[in-house]
């Protein structure tokens, strides 16, 4: 017998009751309404989400894989533990790729290992996350198991061509750095590195953060090092970072920067490095978020308009397409390379568009344009699902008190869906957002502080993040419920959740 504890219909705890009178649990909040239900389950893991190739699970709510099916190894721990295919044991540096059932929307993984001259073991796991066939995040996690003092420098690399204009990044560590890290941080014989390539977040993209400079591809590279679960961020010796910039068209005045979270700005990394052939080399003495930046005066108009990550020209094109599609459906289908789907159009109208347009005096072609955007999307909004695109339209409606009708209004609506500030300002929406900011953070917003400014802007207009973090959103939803004592439902509610999850503002 077990007891399930629910808050707002969501399970927040599960405890076995093997001996009456001895079971207890800690609830998330001191003040809330909870429902306790008896359950016949013999363990609480039946309430965990199903994971591929998993034999047993950790107890709810930690979940995550506890043991794996034959042919698979446990990767990670606690709630993040999963089961990955075992690498080949034929020696050398074998690898194994996990095929994806849906290659357009999937996370594929590859593992490899090697043995160094000293007898140390290096294992590596690389993953690529794709949405609609486009890479959104590439991550490499390397673990060096040290059995003997290392005498050679180690190079950790990641192929980032699936998600970035920079095709590869390498981190070279002097042998002394690895040996001293092991000596100074406990008796562990494992050193773990991770390199993640992803799109810059809303704050990192801002003019304030960039200082008016050009952030190449809006590509960010996060590098971490851990010894015995202790994060190592600074070093006595310099580490060498190498960026392969063969895919960057304009390499003049290109420099490496790191993101200073306290200032909310990009700061030049060391000397900024220099380009030699197809590579930019830079020495650094700490690990964090890195990016490549050029002075804006050196950036050509062609580069600004053609760079895939700036998206602005695409937003302008998309706005025109959506506006015209109200009277010409074929234009948006041709623009997206899609196939006409009458059933999806009907479902979109019933499920989303009627709710948005009821009570308005919109002409039928304006209603069709909204439905077409929700159903078919645009090139700059394909990473969002139909429901999320409906949410973007709802956020626009909340901010400006009307639905988009003109091409200019569609520019702002699609910009919101791309995580960009709209050109039009809504003083009413901003004032409402400031009121909600004070309720969430128990203080007035400082609009000169980058995180506060971002939080108010997201609450006011509903800017969507470039890269979603479902763990951060889950925590933000719990925080919202604790503060407002109900589940988020309206456009403003969900914009507040996004601000809590992504702005970085604190109490």
C-alpha cells in the first residue's frame, strides 16, 4: 500500500506504507491544498514517466532509471538517469549510435571510449536534439577515469555543425591541470567535462548584453568541469579553446567572449584570441558560456540579413506571408513547403482560432490568417507546435488588446514567437507586468537591471525562449501555484511562468 499526495491534480509525493504509523513525507509548500489518496501500488515508481530500455525506476518522485534492460548501461543519476546502449567491447575507440524513431523530432546519442598510454579510460557520450529536422542542441559529456598520473595534455572536442555556424569546438587541458584538480578536490579518480552548443537565451541576445556588437549565429558554447561532483570554474594554468570557423563567412575582427552573469554582458575572453586559417585560438583561465563576437561596424548588411540565427529578415518575410494567406492559402503552404491539410485546418479552427476570435469583428480573411499561422506556422516559428503558436497569438492579444490584422501587427506577433521585442509598445501591458513582478519577487522591478527588465518584458509580451528547459518550467509552474494558489491558465499566467523560468530575476 502507498499513499499518493496530489496538489491541483498533480502528484507531488508518493510514500510506501509498509508499517502503519511510520510513513511520512515532506510537502513542497507549507500552505496549499493537498489531496491524499491510498494506492495499491507496491512501489511508487509506477507513477514515473516511461523511459526507453529501463527495467526498474527510482522511487517516485525522483524517478529516473534505476536498472536497465540487457544491452544497455545506466547513464546519469537520480531523476536524470537514463539507459543508453552499451559501447562495443572490441577495443580501440568504438562507438554506438542510438537510432531515432522520429529523426525530425528526436535526441540521438553516440558513445565512445578509449584507453590512454597511462592506462586511464576516457568515455564520451554525445547527443544531438532535433526539432523539425533542425539541430537545437548538441552536447558532449566526457569522463576521464584516472588510474595513473597523466603526463599528456587532453583534448575534449565537440562537433557543433548540426546546431551552429561554428563547426567544432575543442578544449585542450594541460596534464598539470588535470593532476592538480584531482589532488585539490578529493580522492575521486573521475574528471567530467561537458560542452553544450545551443542558441543564446533572451538575455544573452539583448543589445545590453552584446554592447551593440554582433553575436555570430547567436551561438553559445557552455563548458563545465567537475571533479568529485565539485564544479571547477577557475584555473592557475591557461586552457586552450579552439573554434573551427570555416563556416563563418566573415572572419575579420572575430574575437572570443564569455558571458558575465552578474553584469549580464559579454566580456572579451583573455585577449579574445586570433584566427589562423579555419580556426580561432584563445587561451582562457576559467570555464563558462563562450561565444564569438564581431564589432557591429564590421558587419555587412548582407551578413545581418543572411545570418540564420538573427531571423529578423525571416520574421519580416513570414509576416507578409501570413498576412497574405488570409485570402490566399496556397501562399503559406508553398512558403513552408507543406501539404494542404483540411482536417488540421478544421481542427485548428475548432480548437484554437474560434476561442481567440469569438466576440471580435474580424473579417473572415483575418480569421483565416490566424488559423493558417496556427496550423501551418512559418519558417521562423516551426520550432513551436500549433498550440504554442496559438499561445503566441493569445500573448499578442493580451499585450495589445487586439488580434493581429495588418502586416505590421503580424511582424510583432511573429517576433514575440521568436523571442524578440515587438516594435510597438504597450504601456498598459508593461504596467500590469510590473505589478505582477512585484507580486512574484516581492519588490519593484529595476528596469535598468537586465534580468528584471527581461522578466517584465516577458510578462508583458510573452516572448518565447529559443531553447526550452522543461525542468525550469516545471519548477516555475510550482512557484506560480505557490504564489497565486491556482494553476496557470490565462495568457498572462503562462507569460509569468516563462518569466520565472527564463529571466534570471530573483527576489
